[in-house]
């Protein structure tokens, strides 16, 4: 009689099994796929925007759905949201899950007034810039573009930065 042999797959001498769709991404893989620097991912994690885990070797790894979360963060930054605002938006999602299309629609609708305010501020800046070109004074005290209504003096003595105020 012939003896029957059973084949065992995935022995140590066998090539590595193909990665499944659920395999976590290393920080480098996530950075390449998301188009961000690894330092940005570490920063997002430190700020509580991302949650990763560590491999047995101590390397950072992330679930695949983190790609969508990074895309959400980057899109929200493009809109002009600060990281604390993005963190607050992500905190509204149940179980800290990745935003869905419906989540994005709901959250982005709430950002419309912020965008409208930014657009209005930029239009006002354009209007003032046109007047400034005609004026040519470049006075640090009187310039309506650099120091509108001399508001910088309210902040005390010393150098100040030009800022577009949209939260008033």
C-alpha cells in the first residue's frame, strides 16, 4: 500500500504567506500611501488624532482604516481647520471610528460658516490691497492693510504679526 502524505503550508522554510487585507500598515507604508511624512504621523498620534499599536519588535503599526482617517485630517487641514478642531470633529464619531461619506457630509456642512468667513476675509483683504497699491504709504502706523484701525497697539509694545481675523 502507498503511504499518504499531508502537505503542510507556511513552514519556516516556505516563502512568507501573502499579506491579508487586514494586515496592519507600518508607519512607512502608511506615510507612503497617505502622502505624508512619518514625522507627521507621529505628531498626529501624539496629538490623539491617530491610534497605532506596536509590533512585537516595537515598531509602530496602524490598522488599514487609518488611511481614511489621515485623508480626513489632511482634507480638514486644507479647509483651514486647526488640529484641535479636527480632533473635536473626530471625537464626535462613535468608537473613534474612521469617518464615512455621511460623516464627512455632516461635519463639512458645519464648516461652511468657517469657510464663508475666510472667503469674506480674503475678499476684504483683496479690496484693501487694491487701495493700498494706490496709496503707496507703507506706513506702519496708518496702513489699513498692515495695522487696521491701529489694533496692533492694543496688544502692547513690540513686534506683531499680520493676521487675518475671521473669528470675530
